C-alpha cells in the first residue's frame, strides 16, 4: 500500500466536487473515484465522506437521485449543479494559486550561503 | 432572503426528519453493501466482508448524527438548547425577569385591550349576514332620523336596496301579569328581520305581511337576553298575551342570542311593530311627513350596485320628495353610513377616540420596549465576560446573538401571555359592564382570534425590538481585550439620547401621577360637597303614568294618591315628586323675563334657568334647604295664582335680591306673571362641574307632567323600602310601571364621567409609573454594571457606602429629580384641563404636592433598590479576584 497523506482541512469538499464533476456517482463511488484520481495517495475515512456530501447538498452544489448501481444495488447518486460547477472552478483556481505560492516559498533558496 | 431560505429549508428538514432518517439509513446501508460486494470479490466470505465493511466505516451513529447536522436538521435541537439556557439564565435573575415581564405585560395588555375595542367597534361592526353590503341612510348633517312617510317613500321608490328597514328606539311599560316594568323597545318596520336576514330562535319573527295600517300588529318579538332574564327561557311564552302600555300584545317569537339589535351599544328588550307607534308614544305620527322621529333606516345595497349609485338613487328620491312635499320636506340629501354606530354621528367620535387610544397604547409599548432595551443592554454588559469567553472558545457571534434573542423572545412571550390574559379578564368585565343602570348600554368587546394574533405578534415584535438593542455591544466585543482586562468602565459625561428620553418619561409619569392624585382628591371632595340635595337615605321611583293609561286630570290625582300612600309607609320621613330630579341628565330649561318686559323674545330673556315641576314635599324629600318664604302646598293648583320657588342664584340674577326676593314677580311666556313664594339653596342640576346655574321650581298642579320621579326619604333599609314601595304602589294600580332605585345608586350615572376620568388617569398613572421604574431601573443597573470594577476598587480603598451609592446612582437619581420637577410644573399648568373633567380640581393643594413628591420618591426608591443592593453588597475581594 502506498503511503497516504492526511487531508488538509477544507479540501474534502473540493475533492468531492472534483470527483463528481467527472460524472454522477454514489457515495461509495465518490470514495473510489477520489482514490483513483489521487493515485490512492489520499486517505478519506468512509464515515467522514457523508457529512461532507450532505453539506454540499444543503449548499446547493450537489443534487441527488436514487438509482441502481452496476451490481444491481439501490444507491443514491450525486451530481454537480450549476452552482457546484462554478464553485469547483473557483476553488480549483484558488487552490492552484495557494499551491504555487507555497511551492515557490518552499523552493526559494537562500541568496547567500 | 438567504436567511429565510435556510430557515425554510430547516423547517422543512424538521418535518422531513423521519423521512430523511430513513433515506440516510438507506444510503449508508447501500454504501456498506457496495463495499462488502467489493471485499467479497477480493475473496472474502460474505459474512466476513460485511463485518470488515462495518469496521472500515467507523461509528455508524456518530456519522449519522454528523450527517443530520450537515443537512441542517439539528436547528430545532439547538433552539431547544437555547431555550433551556435562556430559561436557566432568567431563573437566575428573578428580579430582572419579573420587571421585564410586568413591563411587557402592561404594554401588550394595553394594546390588546385597545385593539379589541377597535376590532369590536370598528373592524367588525355588526354580526349580521352580508354585513359588508349593509348600509344605514343618514342625511348630510350626520343624523339618521326620518319621518315615517319619507321612509315609506324611500323604501318603495329606491331601486338600489334589497329592501329597506327602519327602527326607532323607545321605552314602554310591559306588564306580564306581575310587576310591570319599563322595557326598552325597538319599534321596527315589518320587513326589519327579513331585510337583516334574522331567523327566529323560537316562534316566528315579524314580517311585512303583518302590517295593515296603524295599530294593526299587536305583536312582540323578544330578544334572547330578555326572554332569558324575564321569562326564564320558558318556551311556552309564544302565544302569550301581555300588556304593553295597557294594550294587549301577543308574544310571537324570540330572536337568536347573537342578535343584539342594530345599534352596537344599545341592546333592546323587545321588538314591536312600528305601525303600532301610537300605542307606545301616545301620539299618532305615522302620517306626519314633517316629524322626523324614526331613528334609522337601513338595508343591503344590491350586489351589482355601488355605494355611489345607491346614494345617487336615494337623492333622486329625495328631490322627488322635495318637489312633491315642499312644505314638509326641505332639502333632502342622503349619504350612506355603516350601521351599528349610528353612522358618522357616533361613529366619527368613536373612531377618533379609539384611534387616539391606539396611538397612546402604541407609545406605551414603544416606551416599554425602549426601557426593556436598556435593561437588556445592562444585562449584556454584565455578561460581556461570558460572551467574550464563548467567542474566544469558538462560538460564533450569530450563535450568541441567537441566545440573547431567545431570551428576549422568551420574555416577550411570557409577558405577552400575561398581558393577554389580563386584558381578556378586563374585556370580559367591560362587556358585562353597564355604566348607567337605567339604560341598556353595553360595550360588547369580547376578544376573538384576531385579538390574540395581534397580541402575539406585538409581543414577538417587541421582543425582537428590545432584544436587538445589545446586538451592537456583542458585535463590538473584542474577546482578547475583555478577557485580558475585564469590561472597561468608561462612563460618558455627555447626556445621551436615552437619558433625555428617560427624563421625558419621568416627566410624563409625574404629570400623570399629579393628575391622578388631583382627580382622586376631586372625586372624594365632590362626593362630600353640597349638591343642594342629599342622595343618601332616599329611594327614587320613576313612573310614567301614560304607560299605565292615565290621561289628563287623572294624572295629578293619581300622583297625589301615590304620594299619600307612600308617606304612610313606616319609617318614611318625607315624600315628594318632581318632573325630573337634579343631576339626572334630563333637566329641562325654561326662559324667564323680568316683570316689566313686554317683548317676550329669547333675546330679552332675564335668564335661562333649569325648570322643574315639583309637588308639595319635594324640598323636604330631596333635603333642599329653604332659605326664606314657603314651599308649595296642595292649594297651589290651577285655580290659585301662579307661584314659584327659585334658588338663590335665580333670586340674585332675576329678582335682584335674595333677602327681599320673596313676593317679587317675573314673567314666563307660557305661564304669564309668576310670584316667587320661596327661595332655596343653590345646587347642582345637570352635572357636578357646572358653574352655578339659576333654577326654577313650579308647582306640579300648575304645570302637570305624566312622567315623574318620586323621592322617598326614609332611614329604612333601601332594599326593604324598595319592596314596600313597590307593593304599596301596585296596591293602588297593579298596572303601574315602576323603576325603583336608591338615589345614591342613580347618582352613579352622573359621577360616571368623573369616575371614568379618575380611573383612566389612575391606570395611566400606574402605567407611567411602571414604565419609569423599569426605565430608571435599567439605567441604574447599567451604570452599576459598567462601573462595578471601579466601585469595587473604591470600596477596597475605604470609600463609605454613601459615597459609593452617590457615585453609582447619582446620575439616575438626578434624572428622576429633574423629570419629576418638570412633570409637576406641567401638571400645575394643566389645571385648567383637569378642572373641566374633575370637580374642584386643583393641584395647588399641599396634599397633592406632597402626594406627588411621595409617589415619585417611592418610585425612585423602588427602581434603584436592586442596583443599590448590588452596590452595597460589593465584595472587593471577590470582584478583584474575578477580574
């Protein structure tokens, strides 16, 4: 098993949005998708996922429908709303800015050794 | 909007909670199944896979709880938490809670009462079918009186009403076989009940088909109330024959209990056809177009006709009548008015009065809110440490505000409920109240759902209003600052707007207190002043002999027999009879001229005295002191020379002398020359606050009247005397209609306006006092809280109690003193206004001044008691350690 990183606070929402943006998913599917797209580098507690999903639904970023899974189980599917799509774009940008800035800061070399 | 949306979402979530719960279970279970499927595929047994899936998932219940929270479902749980905390906080400071609740109860109660009156009198005038199309006809002057022929023409010639009914109010003697008594009568047109849509409760009601010309319909319809009180709900009364003014009438029906006539204040006892007017009034007026005696005509405007079209239609009938009967009908111009308050005649003043009350009540509530806001600010200041701590520990400002608002709402609900219950009790008494016993006057103001709603809304609104006051404080709380250094006690020297407001409140309160003390003094004094007669130990008997069938010469003969019979009763000292009695609001006036005047026109009159026709014995029976001369005897009849007794004022004004007045003469148009044979003391004749008026007494045998009051003076118990008088008079004629009442009861009607003024002033004074107390209390409490640390240090440094108290409460006391003085000065200036209502009102009276000072000091003491206690109990050690 590859070494897994702890999630930074606040990044779970972003990951869920990203995962769902690739197509409707049920909760377990979200978990698998995040694992898949992060190369299994990010650890998400299964129980922590659901409050996040409910929170995003309440904020109107996700919408839900009941459907049937590939192995014939009833499951609730999540999908991005227009607001969710917009939020994902914004969050992605701001994350990229932050990551670049922090990366640059960490990469800076002392001017005089 | 966002807030509302989220609120709606949360409320919906609450109701959805069980469904949401199932939904959540389904979803989480499906997750476990899917995970187990995957694990099974990797080679585990089904049972092992499911076990592993559950372990991986973690604490199922906790996840669910977190999901609920995330979905917004726990809002109401946190509200419950808030409520519990608020309840605990309020219990911890019972003084604060009690003051706040009482203040609000006063404010809400006052508003509920006034709104109930507004609702009953203006918003829902008459409880009748299709009341929104029901209109009464009035003329441009605001009077609804019509002559009967004009009413008939209006009824038959208009094209806009679904029928037009008319009624008139009068009194008649009703004899049901025992103890005839006057009853209040609506004389009604035959179509009255059909036009209004009233179905009988029992028997049948009157219909237009019952009318066949004058005195053709000897039928009585009883109101439910009268049937209940006078016939004990006996269903066999239908078909019974009774005597009305000595004419046989048949009872044909009873109206439903909710129907109380078409004049809100005035509920009749019985309904009688208006075509029988002659038998009730003693004069035939049905054919006289010039005599406007029919009280009001009313009906439903047809659904497709507007009020303007109906008015125009009526006016076209009016101009036809003008042209056809130029002698009787002058300019006829009609308007439509809401029935129930007699159109704009009563409706206008009532509306203005109630609107004024509403404004006043609103102001009281606003003042209450301002004061409660002050109290809450003081409380919030006290709790600034707690608030700061909670903020520092990560509570959101919104959550803390919600807590404060929950407290305010809780107080407003409790206060509102208390106020509402108090107002309901008051309104029920008001509805039953019959201010003037002789008239069936009631103010039907029972509260309904609308009143409850308004009270509740007002309570919540004021809760928000005063709850919001400390919001700024909370938002500006800097947790680091407060926790580090404690609440900083900077007290501004500047006079704030709140202080000015408070001072005004105190001033108004002082005016009200002054006014109530003046009014009470005046009332007490007027009860003990000389009326020119003595209402104690006397019983009044009102008789209308024409109701019992007496006419002409039979009237004075019967009156003499009655007086003789009553004077023979044991214990009776004197008996007299008068056309009217003083202070009974029905005293007529006459016009007198000096002896030498030949041109007897009103402009040359010497005086306009009150005029009474009285029997021998009248002055003894009323206990009016004779100054000089003699009083009447039974020899002063229509064959004897014309004589009169006058009061001192009359003698002074018309005769020119009190001492030598006896024997002098004056002139009256209908009587001629009259010689004065006696002069009596001055008295009060129409009301207690009148200036001294001249009065003239003529012998009953020279100016006969059939309607009269007998005064029976006796030391016997009024109850027994009443019974004895009644049976004695019924021995003479069992058909006499009698109204018997102790004189000091009857006088209540006269004292009524003064009593009302005193009571209202008293209530206003108490309200003002309550508001001032909460105002001062709030401010004192606030200033103590703000400076508590400074005061503690002072105590530690050895300051004495007196100095500490002065530092803590000096400003509040100063405000109170300035406000009171201003109020007292205003009260003194308002004397003139007061004295028009209250007899001998003067605030320049040491008792009043002392009373006001005492009341205001007491008020100050009460208001500063709790803050002062807190200051005196200051323990600097505790305080400094805490800080």
